[in-house]
C-alpha cells in the first residue's frame, strides 16, 4: 500500500496492511517535541501508526510527549510514567523533598544525579519493566525509543523492538575531543557513564531499528550489535505542515538553524564564525537559532568576540506554526552539525522549499542529497566553507529557488512519516512472528552479558557504580534540558 493510500485510513476490522491491528506500547524516557528529536519521533510515528489502524499507547516520562488526535477523534493515547523530573526548569538538578520519594528507583535516580551521572535511561527502564509486566497480555509488541536500559532485558510481557537514532557514544567522543581541561573531560565521562549500560543492552537486543545507513554502521561499530539485527527505517518530515507558502515573505539575509543545546556535535560555533565572515560582504546577513541562548561556552564567546549580539537571535518555545513560518521566512536554512544520525531539521527545511546548506557529517548527505542538486554541502567543522556556501546562496536567487524546489521533491519521494510508519509496522510483524516461534529462553535475544545473571534486569555490579563524584551544574545543564 502506498503512503498516500495509508493516509485515507484503514477498514475498522483490519489495519492498512490488511492484517490484524497491533497493540503497540511505545516507550520514551524523554518526550519534549520542541527540543531534540526523540519527542518529534514519538509524536509523528505514533500518529501515523494510529492512522494505519493500530492501537498505540505511548508510555513516557517528563517532559511528557505531545500527541496528535486524528480527524475521527481517535489516535494514540498517553500513559504517564513519572520520574522525579530532576532536570525541569527553572530548577534543574534539584534535590527532591522527602515526600517525593516513592521507592528505591527514585533513590537510585537522585543518587546517580548527585554523583554526576545521567540516570533517566536506567531508571525509566526499571519503571517501564514493572509497568509492562503488570500489564502482561495488553500489548503485542513493545517499541523502545532509545532508552537502552537494563530494565528492558528479559521478559517484559511482549517482544521488544528498539529504535537507536544514533549511538550516544558519538556525542560522548565529540564532547571529549572538545573538552578544554582535565576537569571538563572528567565531567563528560561521568555524565555519559550510562553509555556503558547502553552498549551492554544493545548487544542483547533481537531487533534494532535505526534511521539511516550511517547510523546503522555506527551501531555496529560502536555498540557491537550484529549487522543482521539492525534495520534501517527512514523517518521523515510532516510534509503537510512543513510546506511552501508564497504568502510568507522571505526576510533578506535571514539564515535559520536548529540547535537544541550548546554542544560540539551541533557545530553552531562554526556557523557563528561563518556569519561573521559573511557579514563583511553582506551586512544584512543574520542568524535565527531555534534553541536556547547559551549564557556561556564557545557559542556565547564567539558571538561576543565577533560583535554579533544583534545579528544572532535565539527563539524557543514557539508553536509548530510559528516554527514553520520562521523556516519559510529564511533565505537559507543551515545544518552545521559535525554529526547527525538523520537530521530532521534538514528534512523539514527542505519540505518548506527553503534552500539548504548542510555539512556532510554523519547521515546528513542521505537526507539532503547531492551537492548542487538538492542542497549545498560542505565539510563539517569548516567555518570558511560554511561562509562560502552562505555567501553563494544569499547572492543567487535563482540557485535558491532551484535548490528549494528540488529539496522539497526529494523529501516527498523519500522521507515522510507515513512511509516511516509502514516500514516500522513491517518490523513489528517480524518481531511478533519471531517471538511466537522462539523458545522462551531466547526472549532476551542472546546470552547474558558479563556480570549479569540470566533474566536479570541489572548487572551484578550495582547500577549506581556507573557514576562517580559530583560536578558543576553548568557543565551538564545544556544536555539535560531537552
């Protein structure tokens, strides 16, 4: 069935693929749809799965996902599985009151935060395990959105499919490479201690979905997952929402980018440096960043060093409609990342018909296409190349028009959420069939990892041992707020 046909809706007694509808539990330990890609993934995938006729229950922790209602009033539903919400604004890294503690998982969550680590993947997985086992028989398949926590190993009441957008070990290495001091490197290692757990869990998973060929190779190389267990299902843009609108005026010199946190992986500092170069020839060039303005760090220092305080604007908390109009108003959309597992901002910008300048980091070329055909492509981490690309696009209206039209056509052909949902359902069906034919002892996928006992949720060494001494809040806040 085509993506277009699936939009029309299934028969009441069958799903769109002509088979029995599935009962799907979609897990997400962090669901903010306005900051970072995980919440965007859950929102759009759950909607399209429901549109295909499946029963979707999203089980998530704070910040809770925003889910869409279908035209007939149906759609995915949300079950809240609350954490202690230790990273909420305006008091991130807070110490909860005594009456907030409910059980030992809460105590583990606080202890891990106090000792400089990031507890949410582990503690959410433990809560999810308890919840799912109490509801045995309610679901045909459980889909984990990159929690990769010990609690999801073993018997959770239904076969498990896991999405890994890209290995977080990539983020860890990029931050270590950019760390300017021994203290900073120690802070990074403590924060990313949970990646050791994710490596152990990933190697035991029977079915891993990922969003690009680049991410697939990284999962094999970094996490040690067998290649035959990793399957690519491209995600996409909401092409009805992210669409061209000639009534929205292009603002001369406007460049738009998305950067949810001031971390090296996003490459924002190189775009700021490029903007300084561009403005020597085109003084009206200015940058609008969808994300939080950093109070300190490399981006803040670069803005101050180049005197760009009035030429760089940060916006956050805007609605979907406001975001789309912002992208439509730009003469250029830019993705300066050093690495991306997919790059939704690239697909969404292209879907609006806004010309794209992007690096070749990670999977970005898979989304953006060939240089000069559907985008302009430059090396990652090269401010001079970014500046040259921006100058070329800002000075050539015909090139902008051609790339914008070609970019939208590429997204419509390859990267829609309807296609993503269809591909995901196919993998669900395979997982359910494999589980039905496999012996119960094989439910976890492979033998226990070293230090674990068969069927255990947490290694014999305490999960709390994955973290160490406390570090400054300012070193970690940008990673936790999404």
